[in-house]
């Protein structure tokens, strides 16, 4: 069998299925290394919209869209989470004998012989 016309120009869209007589949705996902569950769910619905018996075509397509919108939300959540935990850039060192401004004002000193607690 000869190679498809555009396989060398767009190799990321082609996978060999040599030795296979049939492929199902899960084999396609595996061949294209789809590991994200949201994307896998949407692809499954889009490969056979309305053909799975339970739902009509528009319902399957709408559910795929909703799944991909959730994927986008999750990407934003991960970026926000990463920003929260991103290390702060190094600041200028606090000169010896001065209190760092992030520490707030110092606690008042107690008279001799008095304890906190």
C-alpha cells in the first residue's frame, strides 16, 4: 500500500495501522497518544455523534463542546494555581540591624522579669 499524498507533509495527522483489520475509538486515542480524559471523552463523542444509540447527534456534539470548555477551565485553574505557588523573585537583602518590611512591626519589649505566655 502506498503512503497517502499528504502523509509526509503532515505526519502528525497519520498513524500506521499495519497489521490491524479494525480500529475502534480507543485504538485511535492510543495511536494519537491522547491521554487527557477530557479530550478523549470529546473525541469519542465527535467520532460517532448520534451513532451510539443513547443520544442524538446534536446532544453528543453539545456534550463534546461542554467537555472541551471544562478542559479550558481546568487549564486556567492550573495556571492560576501555578501563579499562586510560583516563587517570588529575590528581593534586595535587608540591611543588618533593620527589620524586613514583610515581618511587620516588632513586638513591644516586656519589662525585665516578665514572660509572654
